[in-house]
C-alpha cells in the first residue's frame, strides 16, 4: 500500500456520461497530481494541485476538470465521455513540489463503452 | 519531441541474466532523475532518485547511474527475476517546475524462464 488511495478501482460507463474519480493523498502530502495512461502509452500529466490551489496544467481536455478540497483529497471529473477516454487514471502525491519524490496510487481503470 | 528518450523500447531477457536500460534527456535546468517500475495495470513505484551530484544509486538488484554532463542515465538490473517483468520509466524534473515532470515512454522488460 503506497498510502495514496484511489477510488473506484474500476469504472465502466457509456459515452456521453460523466464520472468522478477520487484520490486521497498520502498523509502529510500537500500536492496531488493526475495522470492519464492510455493502453500501451506513457503517462500523460493532466493537472497538479497544491494545498487546494491549481499549480500546473498539462494536456487536460476542457471536458475534464479537477479540484482539491480542504482535507486535501482531490477529484477528477470527466464529462461528455468518449471511447478514447478509456484509460488508466493515476493520482500521485508529494509533500511539496515533488523534489523529494512522488508516490503513485494504484489507479482507476476507466472503460467507456 | 520528447525531452526524455528511453531505449530500448522493449527487451526480452532470460531469468538470471543482467540487462541495462538507457535514458537520455534534454530537460533543463536539471533537478533530479528518477527511475520507476510499473507493473502492468499498477501504479509506478519509485526505484531510485538521483540529484545532479550523484553518480550512482542502488536499490537491491537495481543500480542507476547518472552522467549529468552528457545527460544520460542507465538502470542496470542484476540477476533478473521473473518479477522484474515490467515497464521501467525514466522521469526527469527541472528546478523551475511545479512538479510537472518529464516522463520517458518506458522500456518494457520481459524476463523469461
């Protein structure tokens, strides 16, 4: 157990729907990062939050949004889902900027049918 | 063009043999380089992290080297085991980033009996 908790582990939904992925960072970590990994692809950075504020943005679609709550957990909202959104979505956390290391969760596997 | 290039893309080795994975990067200004191991469908797990002044770092049968002058790193796996079958990802961070790391595409290692 890495200390980073992601729920749900698996999610199957239809095109056009909206889903919410949840991440609880490791105790003491202030930064949360979201990554997308499509089949046989590398990790693509989506967005980072630090202590409730958005700090960095990557290749995140406008249909996707995220937020970090006062208790530091984060949610990634995916709307108007398309088949191509099927992927593993990973959350990672770190104490600050990430220089001391990242810890990844076990991911949420999203399947859009 | 990806700022972190890994080679080979994939590798098949016999159990008990050694292998070396390569990572070349152009990311600047350099802060640190990490190697992660990612089992299929699981979150990446950190193996090593090296800063500018570190040339080598070991974690069990895994040994990473870093040449910051040539911007090259390698990961050596000694006496491979079946459980070493995974994707190995090189990740480089800059001193001015807010955690938006540069990921390599990974090297897929398959260890056969």
